[in-house]
C-alpha cells in the first residue's frame, strides 16, 4: 500500500501537488486515461473489462443497470470512486517584529493541539515550531484554557519580520511534520483523512478492470467545504458513486455508555447519514449483503456525525446515488492518526467484491 508515501507528503487544501504527483505515478500504468482538471482533481478512467463487453447481452438486470435506467444521463452505466487528496493545515498570514510567523487554519483544527508542535512550511518543507510559554511562567488559569491560534506564532529561528517573510511569504502553507510509523499492530501517521482513501482507491485502480466503466477521482479541497468533488462529478457524470474515507474513530477511552462513531478493528465503516448527506440505501444494502456473504466484518458509522465529499457529489447534475465507506482512523485532524491495517485490507476487499457484483 502506498499509504506511507501519501501520508508523509504535505498536501494542505489547495496545495495538493506533492500528493497528486505520487498518485499519478502510481496509477498511470493501470488506467486508460488520466486528466487533471482545472481545480486539480485527478480523474482517472478505467474502461470496463473486455470479458464484460463480450458477455454484455447475456447479463440480466443488476443494481447498476437499475440505477442507470432511472438516470437521464444516457450512455453506458459508469461508476465513480472518490477520495480526497487534501489535509488540514495552516497558512501564513503575517509576522511579528521579532520574526514570529502568524498563521490561520486551513480546515478544522483544534486550538489545543497547536502549542509545541513542529510544522513544515512551503515547498522546501522548512521546519517551524509553534511557540509555547514555559510551564514555569504560566498561571493556573492559563493552563485551564486553550490558546487561540491568533495568539500563537511559528518560530523558524529568525529575529526579524523581513527574515521571516523571506522564508515564508504570505500565503505559504504549513503541514504537520509527522513521519509514518508502526504502532504495535496499528500504523500511525498524519493525514490518514484522507490519504487512506486515496491509498484504497489507488489499489482498486491497480487491480483488474471492472464490468463497467470506472472513474477513479482524487479530489482537492474537501477539508474547506467539499469544493473539488462537485466539479469532478459533473465531468464524470456517474450513475452512482462510492466515496472512500478515513472516518472518525473515537473508541478510546472505552466507557460503558459510550457509542463511538466507529471502532478500530471492526471493519470498514459504512455511512448511512452524516451532516452532509444521506446515503443511497440500495448501495448500503448491496455493501452489507456482500460483506455478510463473504464474511467481511463491517460497521455502520454512527449517524449524524461529520461530512464527506458525498455531500457535494450526490447533488451533482440530476442527483447521484452515493455512499461513503471508510477506514476507521483514531485522532484525525491531529498531528498523528492511527489505523488498523486489517480494517484497510477489509475495506479494499469489500469494495472490490461489491463493485464486481454491482
Ligand atoms: Zn476526509
């Protein structure tokens, strides 16, 4: 899996270049066509298998043909798989006289995690440290609340605003500086939301062709409002869509009365409803039927939490039946996330089998 490479690359929303390069290099030999659209989405086309073309007339009705008959797009049924390339991070907004770099967030980050953190700035991955007052100098009241981002600065080891500006001009991106590592039977790293989805999608594209035309789409700017996915779906004009994600996993600490969003080690998490969309129940039922028959563990993501690119994809054109399938990830939108490789493998297996039988 290319998760390690993808996780180590910096790709804050709107600056997905490094991630895109790895993906293009990985998938190009396995697809029929690749386009990078005007916003930077990668749209890969994988034509349906030759056997399928020969057997076409013998096939009866399938879920895909049923969905396609209800759509008005015409042509052949086609399926879109999508994962977002971007991650949350920071952007440089100004300087202090002493050479500190001011910043704001790109995407959702909790103020509590910033002080004392190492970040990588710009194309050259310049190291910066988010400054923190020594505990010896703080008052008890200081330690009871988080420090808002606008009272923090990134220290790049210079002493004037002009030096800081020459190192990191206005608008420079900053990403968490985290190396992918093993963590017991888990793996840890940054940006698993959604490099894990990108990795699953790349793996599916590397496999044998499916019995339908497939668009594998790696989207931009999900973390700032699902901005890239809609235009990519407009171009692909799919019959239905599956979105591959890294889902919130808050299964630690375990309390008796707690219902976690997802649980690590319990298989791919299927979204029924979140804040951005309600999944197409026919696709949900298809996924669970395949999982049960194949003995692949799966779980439902607790309804009502978070949002994904489904939010913009399902509202494209005349509507696209969609569902999100996620690998549970602990500590997303933080410097270090963790996932269980078994969940990853089961997600690939479930998606591959479900697609072949769609
Ligand atoms: Zn995500």
